[in-house]
C-alpha cells in the first residue's frame, strides 16, 4: 500500500515522538527540601501560597555520571529565581514553564530559590506543590537527533507541495530506519508509560522502577543516524538553497506592570536577565536586546552584581540596550513634553551607564503611534523605529513593513515591522515562525532581510536553549530562510546604508491602531492623575525658571519626579489594561508626584514673588501666566472664583490690587439659563442644552440638544475587555433624560453655575454647568459615583456645523480625521485619541469640545462625542468603580479652531493662571521672558540637566510658519539651539518656526 506524502509525514511525526522517552539515561530525585526553613518533601503542597518564598536543597551527582551530560530538572510550583551554589561559585537562572532544565555547577552543589506561586502571565497557582526535582543524565546525541527530526517534520508540513518535501521525508525515514532501538518489554513499557496512548489506558501493568536506557551500540547508532540526516539535509540545501534571510534578536518583552504588580516585575527582570546571561555563556553568538532604562535603574538597586554582569555583556557586544526611552510608553495619551522626557532621561541614562546612545526606538506593543514621534525621535538621536503592533489592526491591513514614517513636521524615520503569526514579538526559532515571517515580508524587492525577535515574553522569560539549538540545526536545512544573530541597531544601519530612501514608501501622519480603542477611557482616574501630574511638573519648572531669570537660584532638576510619571506612562498602565494592584500603585505614585510638583510650584511662586519690584501694596495679588499666549485672568483664590478684564501677556507676572477686581455686570443665571457677553446657554427640563448661542457671531451652535448623556450597556467586547470597544456599542443605548435635581449653586459676580443630578441604576452623575464672566466656554464639571459594570457613559452634542473633517489635538500638534465613513479606513476610526480638544469647524464658525482628563473622542457627522467612563471586568473587575471627577467644556467660536482660540482655551482649562497673595509689592507687569512672532505653544521651560542655564522649548501647533523670537530678562541671553538631549545643534535656515516644529534653545547668563 502506498501512503500519501502527508500520511508519511504523520507517520514520521508519530514515530519520532517515542525518542524523548529515552532521553534521560538515568535520573535521581532530589527529595530533601526546605520551604522558608521548614522541611518539605518532593510532591508535597506548599504550606503557604501568598508571598515570596525561599526553597533550598542540596544535590550530589552520582559517581559515573558525566557532568557535562547531567541536568537539574525543576518545577517548584511557581516562577522562581534559582541559584546553584557550587564549589567554584554560584550562578542564577530564571525558572518558569519554558526554562526548567539547568546545567549543574559541579559534583556537589546547593540550590536556593526566590519563588512565587504564579505563572508567567500572573495566573495564580491555586494549589502549588513541589512538583519536580531531579538530576538527569541525558543522551545528548538523542536529544539533538529528536529535535532535528521534529524540525524536519515541521518544515515538511509548512512547505506543503514544494518538491523538496518528498526528499525531506525520505531523508527522515532513512535516518529513523537506521536506528537500533530497544525493545525489552519491562524497560520499554516503563519508559513509555507516560506516552499519550499510555495515559489513556484503563490500567497500566506494574512498571519497572529504573528501566534501562540505550546500550552503547544503540547510542552509537543514534550518532550515525544523526550524522547521516545532517549530511542528507546539507545535500538538499546545495540542491535547494535557502530562500531569504531572517535577522534574529534575542528578546524578552517584559511588561512593566500588567497582569502582575510592579513588585513582581522587579523579580521577573532579575529572573529573565540571569537567564539571558547564562545563554550567552553557552551560546557565544547569542545576542539579546532589552529596552527600558527604568529596568536597568531598578536592577542597579536590586542586584548590583547582576547589573555589573550586564554591563560586561554590553561591552562584549552580546547584550544590546535599545529603545532610547525611560519605558516603552503609550503614545496616544502623554503630552509632547512627556515624550521629550522619555527620550531625554532614557538616552542620558543609557549613555551615562553603558556608554551607548540609541538610534532605534523600540516599541513593539503600543496601541497606535502619535505623529509627533518622528520629529522627537530625530531630535533625540534616533533615526529608526520598530513595532509590530500595526499588524493587529482588525479592519485594514497596514500597507508597509519597511518604510519611512513621516511625522507632523515632515521629519522621517526608517520604520520596520515583521509579521510573525506565531506569537508576534514573542517569536521562536522554528520553521513555523521563520517561514511565514519571511513569506509575509513584503519589501523583498528592495531589501533581502527581515527582523525576528525571539524569546518568551510579555511576562518575561526570554529565549530558551532549544531555540538556539534549533537555529544551529536550521543552518543545514534547504529552502528555509538563512538565520543570523544581529544587533538591532546594526540591522537598521544596514538598511540605511544599502536601501536608497527614494525606494522606500512613505507613511505620513499618525499610525492608528484599529483595535484597543477602549484604552483611551479605561481606568480614567489614573488617566486624570497622570494628566494633572505632567501638567503640574511642566508648570512648576516654568515658574521656577521665571524666578531664575529674575535672579533666583537655579532650581534642582525634577527628573526624579518625572521618572515616576514616565514609569506610569507604560503601555499597560496608562491605557488601563492592567490588574487592580497596579492602579493602586499608579494612583499612589501619581498622587505623590502631583503633590511634589505642586510643592515645587509653590516654592517657585514664592521665589518669584520675592524678586518682584517692591512697593506699597500691603495685600497684592500676584498672577502668573505659565504659557506663551496672552490670557484673560480667571482663577480661584481661597476657593472663590475671581476674574479680571486685564489681559495677561504670555509668561507675564501681574501684580495688582485685589480691590481692582471689578465685578462684571453682564453675567446672569437662572434655573433655565446661563449668560455672559459671549454666549447664552439655555437648559431644558431634561438637563440638556437647548441653546448655545454665540453672540459674537450671532450663530446658534447646536443642531439638537447639547450635552446628551448616553449609557451603552452593549460595551461587551469579544475579547480584551479593558482594551476594546466594539463598533456596535451604540445598540441599545439609553439616554439619561431624568433629572433628580437642579440647583443654582453660583450666582456671580465672577462665575455662575447650575448643578444637575442624575442616576443610572446604581450610579450617580452630578454635573455643574459653569460659565465664567470672561470666557466663551461652558464648563461641565462632572462628578461620578460609579457602581455599574460593563457599560459605557458618553457625552454627545450635535452641532450646527458641516465639515468633512474634524481636528483633534495630539502631542505638539493636531490631527485631522474624516467625519464620514467613505472608506473602511474612515469607518474604523469610530473612537479616536485626542488630548485637550476636538473641534468641528466650517469657514467662519465652529464648536470645540475641551476636556481636562479625557482621551476617547468621536466626531462623526456633526456630533461631538466624548467617552466619560467605562467599567470592564477584566483584568480588573472593579475598574473605574467609585468616585471620580473631571471637567469638559463646549465652546463656540468664530473662524476655525486656530482663529477661534480653541487651543488657548483648552490649555486654560487644564492649567489656569496661577495666583498667590503677597505683600509689599508694586503694582505692574513683569515679563522675564518675552516671546514675539507667530502663535506657538510652550513645551517646557526648565533648568538644563547639566546645570548650565535654562532650556526653553516651544512648538508650532497648527501647521503655520513664520518669525519667532525669545527675549530673556536683562543679564541673560539666548545662547543657541539645542536638541532634545540639550546639546548644541545648527538649525537649517528658514523661518524661525516651521509647521509643527519643536524648537529648543539654551538660555545662559551674560
């Protein structure tokens, strides 16, 4: 009977599965253990489960065993850092489901561990026990032969109808037939008892306790069969050469916090890093990459010896630090200056600690990418960018995998992504990964190699010895891609050198991920704290720098506080996709960071006030504008709102007499309206806005009821509960039209407000509609007490504006997105990121939606939508539970968003002018730093990290170009341009500010 080729492959597969049962020549259990000092026998359950525990034992390799062929095989019941203590020293390894076999350090050695009852993805081991502990004398030749046969079978299946498959199968069959295999009943049945078929038998016979292994003759036969198969493969390779090239980088993606708290991450990094170092000892060509300066800083604290070993591996070229950032952050939500600090503090740390400055930004797992990044990467020394997350989009396939990514300002970086259908960036070295990765590489026409990151990850672990053994074997295979270990920076450098830029396709603008849209809203309290902390830090630095320009001592760098904020921008913390414990940590840390920033701000205000001109005002009000544009004065003093008609110039300090704060006369309020000289708002019986009339343009802004609150109980994703928002979430939406109460709570003279109360099931929504005397924006101060699961709360406002695009603020600029669904690309953007505003404008008029803590937006047709809260149950069943507060606002305006002052009002909502009381000052205006020219945003004004002067950074926010100058106070000068790393640079000629340009200067004392 003749079998088909597929049947022959199956037969070879089944036959080869027998081989591992003879891999262990002999074994010896390690029985005497202690658990935190208490005796524990092999197989026994742990006495306790919660915590970090120390296992200990000793072992002795029997006489006659070959040490190089002896392995320690362990499963302590959870993830561990194990240390083997021999006569010549000690070595540590990570113990996890992928790393359970270790070389022994000598004939006698001790074992100790640091163990938790968890699996790599944070899953609790509910009944942990000491599962496995034994010494095993292995058969190296059999191990290699079996792995080679497995790879042959895997390759044959993947190559399908290729003509080489018949030759591969024949070579495998011939090699297997050459074996002289044991058959003695007692030994055979005992060794095969755990075979799949054996486990299914009703009852096995009594098994021999110590079955015999291979004889020397059989062992020699394995060697001959192995050598013969290698020779056959090499012959086939000559006839059918390898196709394509894959550059391999060892990798262990370690989420800084996700399904485990940060304390466990500190243990994961030590386990993973020790494993990587051991692999380097056994495989000298192995190269491992690890991003995230924060990890190295923590290892420097937690394990100085490990840290020094990593530094030596970096010097040797086997360990590649990469990424140039403090962490791998989310890139949808942080402000532009946060990105700057990720790069500044990351690159400075890597250069100071390892002597390396990175060229490659390594962000494999983020949920979409801001168009601000290319310019910032370039200014931070990085000309290349790597991710694979673009391949996760569900609707449209991202069209490129080797391309130039062009940012808002026109800056470009070389970008590469690979498409490995087997675990993505957690790749493996095996045919099932390398063949499709090469097959999916689309730019073979311009480059001959794709990257592949290999190693277990997300929860760490990294590359395994088997992966590297597979790599060596696959060098002899036909057809498969050629493999080589590589430093990632060298991989990109080769493309820079060999591929002309004009041959590369260009992707311009944001890289929007058509998935994980709910990460813009989940865990919104953490998002609010982060927004406020980063803004408070920027403002604190600005105020202290203004004081320095007036003669105060230079402030200390706030890098330590920034580091904490940057840590919490990690792509599974800020997006809200982690367990409850990490939000307990994040909210505590961000609260502390916010307090530290507020304290620095207060200290800066005091230093500033102390250097203002003295005079006769016994009780003066000092008002500071911490941004570049002129502002109306709106502030809260001792909890009470105050306004002034005086416009405060950018970075200006105004000292005035509080008695000069005249009460405006054109502010009014009733239970059904709020009005000032800019707008009139009318309120319906259901609490929605029935009118939003702009007096300046004589335009009604609404095309229906404004500020409708909708609850969507269909917020139940197919998967990824905290991550995803399905496109049908609107089905079954419930509008909240019943008011539980409406009260007039502020009646002027500087601000008026109405308070509205609503309920949805077990949750309450309290909103204050606030209108300042000197502002066109209607603020909607919202307090939630949320106690419902898997529902989404949104605010939606139809406006009387027609445009085929809306404008959304992003880091250091804006993104325009379609308001229609003409294409699948447009339709997929039903929930999109924005920072402080989204705007819909037509020529002459528009309406903006502002916020101080939200990121998930939609503008479809003429409806402005904002996601306020959602309540997923995985991985945090209590996400968004309880009290939280935030403010959003509606603002009609003349002209487009730029002409209407939308960005300026959004900034004012997020960072009002600062006000403090002082005495003995002269009334008047002081400007320590004067900006003139086109409208620009202040990114930062800070002390230089080297202590030499200050750094001022601005950005053009709208796509304009024109003149711009900074004039510092007497005794200071603008020394020259610097990059994000605060190094002098020569800028190209042209306008002082170009569209969306980020530009930095050093200010120095005369």
